[in-house]
């Protein structure tokens, strides 16, 4: 056979080497490529779309603290919030027990998000929906509840001991409607907590492969923090659970001092309502049946200005448009990261989107000073 010149042999050897390198690079890229999210099969109904929300790494907060801060995107539920889980659980539980019957009415007191979720679930299951909300509920939420077909009764804020408190009004309306209709009672209905034990908590554990050092969030009914904390603590007792509490709520003192009290509220005099905050659906002036079962290690108090500034920061840094309680949770995650030190994995909840708070949290006239509060 003819002999190759030295230059030709060199070129062939070089080409072969380049081919090997290219093949190796392609193989490495294939091995490192993240698997695509498994597509869901077609859902039979709205309720099957609830849950299995993703975790999002908050890159800016993670870089700032040296921790891995993850947030569960509950705003991706069909009703736009984590309350979809609660609404579905309460309604299905009532159906199973036979207390909610065809043609019945679902009645609840709400700061908005639970009401939106209940209105959707009522539509999907063929029930009527009657909601009672305080008049400091955002305009966007009030319009949304009515748009979804719910009857909305708006009341003045009041202490829980007052018959005109939204919870007491809703309970009375359910009694008036009689058998076959239900008062959801999300604050003390343990179907709330169980929805997060079997759903939210298990999802977090699986999504982190058990690599989690702390869970941080605020509480309104207490169902989410109770359900998640109970499961995580059972799996690994060393996991730290932090409560984040807004101004005027009594839960901070419950965790830190064992007393349900804060200076802003004087319930017996009914001088003022506890809502000295623009945060909606978070904070409470009593110990609910759900929160009583939460396993919380420590609490932070977060002033509104810090939460408002964080909402803007998440939009600028992460492209995440979330509501006030979500932002407050992220302030808590930041504090927990600083408390625990670098290298930890911290999970929090993005409860709902910012579309419902354009007239409140994202009102440009409000202060955005992130250093206005104190830890």
C-alpha cells in the first residue's frame, strides 16, 4: 500500500485526536445535563392540579449569606396560592364525613387567599360559596373572590372576642344555612394541617433529598408551619423551625415567651384590632388548634418596611413577583441564614403572587428602607 507522507499522517492524527476530544465533551455535557421535569399526565379535574410545586433557589440571598436558600413556589397552584391545598382538603374531608351535601354552601372567614381558593374549589365541586372578609383585605382580592362567583360579605376588623369578627360572622351564617352547608373554620380545622403534612412537607423532603437544615415561614391559621414542622422534625429532629411574625401578632411571644400577647393588642378592651400591619393572612391574636401543634424552635418579628423592601428586591434580583407574606418569609430566611451560618440549606414558602397586592405592598408611596426594622 502507498505510504503516507509525514505531513498527511500528522494531519490525520490531529483530526483523530480532535474527534476524541469532541466526543468526550459531548459525553460530559450529556452526563451533566439536568433531567427535564417529568410532565404531568392529563388532570381529571382542578383538584388534581394542586400541589407538586417546585423549589426555587433564591440566588441573591444565597450569595449574600453563603447558605442555599430555597423557596417553594406555592403561587403556581391553580388558585395562585398555598391555600388551594387547604381549601381542597377541607372540602373533601367534609364530603367524606357527609357534612357538606349537594347544593350546600361553603362558608368561611378569609383575608382573601383562602377565599379565592374556596371559590374555585366550590365551582369545581358544584357548591355555593359565602365568604366573610375584613375591609382591610386588598381590593384585588375582593374583586377576585366576587369574580369567581362567591358571595362576599365585608365587615369591619374586630377582636376575636367580638361577635362582629369575620370568623364569628361566618360561623353564624353557616348556622343560619343549616345542614348540608359547612363553616370551614380553617383556623381550627385540622384538615388544614394534614394537607401540609401529606403534601407540602413530603414534597419539601423529597425535593431536597432530606438535605435541609431549617424551615422558615409566618403563620396565620398555623396549618402550614404545623404540618411541615411535624413531618420534618419527625424525619430529622435537628432541623430548625423558625416562625416569622408581623407587627401586632401575638405568635412571636407565644414561641419566645409562652404567652399569647403583644403590646399592640388589648383584646379585652377591644380598643383596636391587632392588624397594625399591611401584611394580609399572616399573624394571629390567639392560639389556633393548628398552630398549637406546630413544632417551632425560634421566632423573628419583621416590620412591614423590611417585608415591602424584600418584595421589591425579589422582583429586581430574581424576577419573582410575590405578595407580602412571601416577602416576609424571605426576610425570615435571611435572618435564619445569618443565625445558623454559611453552608446551610434553608427552605421557605412563596405563598402567593404579587398581583393581589398592587394597591398595598407595591404601592409606590410606601417606604422601602430595608433597614428600618430590628431583629
